[in-house]
């Protein structure tokens, strides 16, 4: 087998492999785009939902803050980063 013939065969195999990979990736891109087209989410409906109302439960917040303070005090953990 001649060197030029071996190089030509190697180049043919390389281009065939690159063509297979390119074709596979192209089919994969088409499949992903088609799935995203058929199963897309309607974001306009999600934006029309009413917003949650805020509720000022100062007693609950105070109770939680007191519980955290007592827990940190019992463990010897400083109550802020400057202690």
C-alpha cells in the first residue's frame, strides 16, 4: 500500500466520521427544538396570577427572633457577627 493511498484512506475515514457526527448533532438539535416547540410553557398565564399579599405578623416575627436569640445564647453563639 502506497503512503499516498493510506493518507487518502485515512482522510476519507476522517471525513466520514465528521459527517456522521455533524448529522447526529443536527438531528439532535432539530429534535430538541421540535420538543420545545410542542411542549412549550405559556408564560403569559403564569404572569397573570395574583401576587401574594404581605401580612405583618409582628408577634410571630418577635417570637421567632426571641427563639433564635435564646438558642444562640444557650449554645454560646454570638448574636451578631461583631461579638
